[in-house]
C-alpha cells in the first residue's frame, strides 16, 4: 500500500469527507474535512493533500496531509456533509446541528449557523435531554437530519427554524439518512428497516417500509446508486451488505457477507458506480468491484499479494440490467479487495471522489490514497 | 528500595486526616474532620502516594476549588499523567499497532529469522519514539507559552533518553550481538546519541577552509573517538596538503588509521585472526610513538596515543565525549575491540565523582546485563508505563524473562502491561487501545477488562455499540447484559419505549422486556391506542423472549385481526390469551371488555363452548377479588361486569338457538 499516506492526528476520527469539486472540474480533490469523537475537546479540521511542492523526484510521493485549520466542536461528531464548497453541516452527539464555514482566503473555520437541540428527548426546553443526531444529508439548501430520538428534521440553510419536523417518525433509533429524490428521503433504523419518506406529504408516516426478515439486524448506513435511483445499498450490524431494489418487493435483492462487525459506512463511487466501498468496526475497508468482466479475465486473479475473492450471489430477475442487480451468471461475480491489511481498530468513515480515497480510524489516524484505480 | 512518595498539592495530611476512595485508575482524596482531634496521622498515611505502587503516582491533580483552611476539597489523583499529553497519543497509537503485530507474529520462525524479526520490531518501536520526539520538538519550537515550552522540552529529553536506553537494550538483549559486531553496534549507538558535538562538526566542515578553523583538531579527535576513521582521514588529508613540510608524518598517521583492523560483520574472519591482526597493528603504532615520529605535532601524537588505547590520552578528550558511555565505548574500541558481551561488566568504568543520574544507573545496569534492574530503574525514573511495558513485552518474546516470577500477580510482563493498559483505560479516548493489551495478558487480562469496560461512560448509542462489540467478541455475557440494561434504562427514562425494548431484546433480558411490555400495555389502557406500532408489528421470533412480550405481540395481532374484520379468528385468539394464561390477570378485564363488541355483532361469533369459557373467565376474575377490593371498585367496574354478563347471556341464547337450528336441519 505504498500509495497510501497516513497521518496520526491524536484524536479518534469519526468522519472524513472530501470537499466537493466545482462542476466540470478535472483535477482531483485537494481538501478534506475530518471530525473527531470521544475527546474532551472534539474538533472539525480541514486538511490539504494537494501540495505538489512536496512531490518527490519520481512524482509518486505526495507528502502527508497538512492541517489547514480546525475549530472546536461541542460533542462527538456523529455525521458530517459538505453543503457546498465552503459550508459543512455537522451533526453532534449533543443533538445540535451546526453549519461551519471554511474561509479559504485566510484558512479559518467559523460556526455559521446552529440549530441547538435539533434532536432531543422528552422536552426541548430543559437544559439537558439532547439526543444524539446520528445522520445528516444535504441537498443545498436543504438539510435533513435524523437522530436517536427517532425524529426527522428538515432545515433550510439560512432559515432559523426547522421547515418540517416529524416527531416520533421511528420508534427505534434512526442511524442514517440519504436523499432518494429531491423530495424523498431514505432512512435506516436499529430494527433492520429501510423507510422511504415523501416530504411533500403532510402525513407523518413513511410512504414505504422495507425490512430485513428474521433477525431484525440493525442497519447503520445507506447509500443510493448515483445513476440508477432504485438501487440502494445498506450496511448492517453484522457487517452484511444488502442491495435493495426499491421498485419491487419489501426485502433486499441480495445479501452479501462482508465484514465481521458493524458496517459503519457504504458509498457508491459517485462517478463510477460499479465500484462500492464499505468500512467497518472490524478495521477493514472493502472495495467491491462489479466492473470486472470475468469472461475476459482468468479467475482467481491475485494482485500484488492482495487477497481477491469472487462472490457469487443470487438475484431475482431484473428487467434493467445493472451490475448490482444482474442475473447473468457469467457476469454475476464481483471482485472484492480488502484495502487495509493488518488493521485492528475500527475504520469509522471513508469518502471517495475521483481517484481519491480518504478514511479515518479509531487508531487516531487518517489515510489518503490518491491513486485508487492505479 | 525507597518508594517515591509525592504529596498532593493543597492536601495537608499533617493538619487533617485524609481519606481515600479507589477508582480503577484514579484515587479520590479528601480531607476529613478527624484530623483536628487526632493530632498526627498514622504513619501509613503520610502521603497519599504511599499506598500506590512504585512509580505509579505521578501526581496529576485535578483539584476542585482553592485549598483554603476551611474548604473541604476533593482531589482527583491520577496515576498516569503522561496519558494526557496530546503528542504522546501518537506514540501510544502507533506502538499499539506494532505491539499487536508482535503478538500475532508466528513464533515458528526459528533461530536467525526470528531474531531478525524481533530486531525489526524493536527498530519499529524506536522509529515511533523518534517520530514522536520530532513532533514534540516541533511543538516546543512553535509554542509561545513558556510553561508549555518547558513541558515539551522535558518530554523531548525524556523521549531521547528512552530511545537511548531502548537502543542499548536492543543491541545487548534483543540482537545479543556477538564479539566483534558488538563493538560496531555500540559505536553506531554512540554516534546516534551523542549529538552535542554535531554542531561543531557541521560548523568546521562548512567553513571555507576547515584546516584553518580553530576547532579543526577537535573535530578530527571527535571522528577518531567515535571510530569514524574515513572521515578523520579525509580531514587530515586537507591539513596535509597545507603543510608540505610534514607530509611524511601525515602519511604515516593516515596509513596507521587506514590499516586499523575492524571487526567484520560477516563471518569472513575468526576472532583469533582479528586479534592477531590487532596485535600486529598495535605494535606498529607503539613503534611510531616510541621513535618520536609525531613528537613535533602534539595533536598527532595524542591521536596516536588514542589509537593505542591510552586511557589518559582518551580522558583528556573528555569534553568531546560528553558522556561516560562514549568514553567506555571508545576505550573498548582501542584497547579491546573483540570484547564479548559478558566481558562488558568486567570492564566497567571508573566510579563517578558525583552521584549517578537515573539514566546512568539504568545504562550501567544494562551494561551489566541486569535486565530486571533496567526495568525496575526505568519504572521508577520514567513518568509513564509505556516504555517498560513495551520493552518488557519485547524481551519476553525474546525468551529472556521466563524464569522470573513476581511474588504478586502473574509475571513481570503481564504486570507491566496491566498497569499500562489500566492507564489507557483511565483516559476518555485511549481506552480502546487498552482492550488489546488486556487481551494479551493471559492470567488477569480478562478480569481487568471486565472491571474497566463497565466503567466506560456511554454517552451515545454508537459508543455503546462499540463497547458492546468488544464484550460480545470476548463472550463477556455479564457485561453485555449490563450495557444493554444501562442503555435500555436510559431509553426508558427518555420515554423511548421502542429503543428500550430493542436493547433488552439484544441482551435477552426477559425481566426487562416484561417491564417494558407492561409500560406499552399501560400506555394502551390509558390512551386506547398503541404507540410504536412499527416495532411491535415486527417483533418476529424475539417475541418469545418474555411471556409479557408474547402477550403484547399477540394482543396487537388481535387488534389487527379485528381491524381487518376477521372476527372469528380474533375471537379465538382473544379467548386463547386468557385460557392459555398468556395474558396477565390484571389485563383480563380489558380483554373481556374487548370481547364486548364481538358479542354484540349481528352474526354470532363465539360458539357456545367459547361463551362458557368466557363466562368462566369472568367469574374467575370476579371471584378472585376479595370483598375489600370489590368494595373499592368503582361503579364503572361493577357496571362493566353487569354488561358483560348480560352480553354473554344474550350471546349464549343466540348461539344455542343457532347451533340447535344447525343441528336440527
């Protein structure tokens, strides 16, 4: 893994996110943000990796990430999303949701807007009783948050009060949220359910409920296929990756055995969605690749000592052929690579953009790989 | 050995008696009122640090309030202050990875390759120390706060001492270098760590004309003393070209330096060969010294004396060596280059003029191969357990500590690892690292982990899940149950019945599931509708966890059937809930009331037999109550019973007619 730069940062990293690139940008991303957890003094930090001045003679060495600026954050950073190129929305274990602005001219961070007690237990006005905000998703200017209180909030940047709040949307803890379409969101909860909410409707009920059968294994993360919006991936407490086709059925299309412990995040590659990345409490980070056409390659391919496995999975007949829902037996394989050998502590977060991968761990380190597909 | 004790600032044991409360890694100390009367405290309580293990108390006090005469303060005394230094967290985290790698490494590698592996591990540890030292150095330079600056500078010197000791231990114990290579390693060690003269060397070498520099000969001496012959010769050649008159003298010295036999790293020559060559070369040097070849140049004469291992000549250069261990290695180089490891202790060096510093004591113990003494002295002198724990573990993997057993606890390795890991657990964030250290303590690790893990504050569900995963992976059922119970209680307090039920299902805690089910039922009785339907409808097999939960699930199923107008199925289920004693008695009245609308339907739903059973249930319920209770029941209840009796009687009448008709036809 010689292309990976590591940096120990003296705080456990709970979230890592690339700053989005302006539309039509061709260069790889150069800034990312991290958030820490479990510290007495948690921080949001902005890092730079784009310093080409540090490049060695052979052009491969990129130097470790450099801290540009950081700011104190009250509570554990539970989730974090860029709203646009300058603003970051951060979910806190105190129940607050804060928008931070990154001033690039003088490299500082400042709190731009805050919704205190966006999530709370029992009574919003008491001094204590905040409930952790577990997930946040942005679609500028809209911000949706979910929390341990089973509440869904819809905020609009620059508006003081919530646009919409669904109290008691879920009787268990909501773990993550993502946009399905501009007016619909997907949530996953701690009893193995995937719910679709239509924010146009005034009814405080989900428009559809999908669930894992049997064991009610909690789901921790969710992501939607960037091009084919009916394909959704979720990760569960048992480390299982589930692929859902929300056009039909109430159960996952395929269940793929993956990690040995909680899957904390799942991400389709934003521009190359045949690739999927997952990370877990067991300290592994997996790259799932369905682009491999087995007929053209010998099976049991070994790349530089990495272990490579081909999985076979059963799918229901599909009308639209997608690599993730495919039923063609000759192509119905995927190549899975563990990108972290010998890791011990949890990989809490990852993000991918273009050829770049960033991830953060409980071993207080951040890692950047700038040549993911090299 | 004297136990270093430290008085907690602000707490005065001579004025008041102190009392203690022990935590896993912290001690609470507070003043009591007894002191005034009792006079002097008993000897055992002279200082709060006494009770702790040697070196354990490093006196980090997070006191509350001012220690005024009338204030009663509670002091939190932490065992391990260094844990809280930000930059050291890098050391803890990176070395954790190396530690785990070492524990996982296969011991099947025999002999040389195993040794090479262990040496590599040792080097990895040292490079982590060095990296951390550099960070700390940067931090010291960049800070403007003088207090912080001095704190960082202290840490830099501690880390550099730690690395010095570790490197020596690596040479002597881990690699256990043999005669010959041993001296080369020791020379490397000296070159790496005696950095005081580096600036001088740099200054002279970068000057325009080094040979004219006033410190020129000092630098040549430094090179010779450190055995850096090539560099010394290079410098000398410059001087020679500037002095054409004495070129011959330079040539002879250069030749001597060139010919000096060096122990080889490979097996190309035997020790005897080496000793023969050495003898020969030594005699040659002696000859030149005696015939006064260098008499005209005192610098060169002194170098020749050094080459001969002349102790006085070497001691004259004391300033250039700065430390006694440099002197030791230099003297060995020129008087006994084939020194064997075991001879090092024979060759011990002069007694110190002043009392030795702890570092000196530690290094001397190492040179004398007193491994346990090294560890003991380090434990006392250093302000954290990191060093001794990791070094001892490494030495243990080298199979060097097997025979030694403590009269308490398990063995020394485990004892030190437990102390270190306990320190990690006292930290709000580093506790996760401690888990793996406990895992590799076979005797007491598990117990320690059990005690510590229960004390981790669980402020979010995500953190609880992480702690839970640690417990589940190690089959710590008791702790799993306790964590789930804590989380369930929290959820219950926050009125999150759904979450509370999920947690108790995860812990398979039947009693708690019953409690929560009762809350659900109570809520239903009060409000007339169920909350958290999405959960109750999806209980699945977990419904069987407790009778009450089963009832809750089944009762909800009854409501669903009723809502879907599947009346006869609903009626059957309702009756079954009572006759099979799934429903708690206190709930029977509600169930019977639920039967009312079914009894009043146009078509007959309950059969005659079912109606009799319903009647028996009603009579059991009313007969079971004492007169006193009856008296207390309000009119509503009595009316309900009357209504039920009426409805049941009418239903019975209808069903008898209906069943009779059916049979007759």
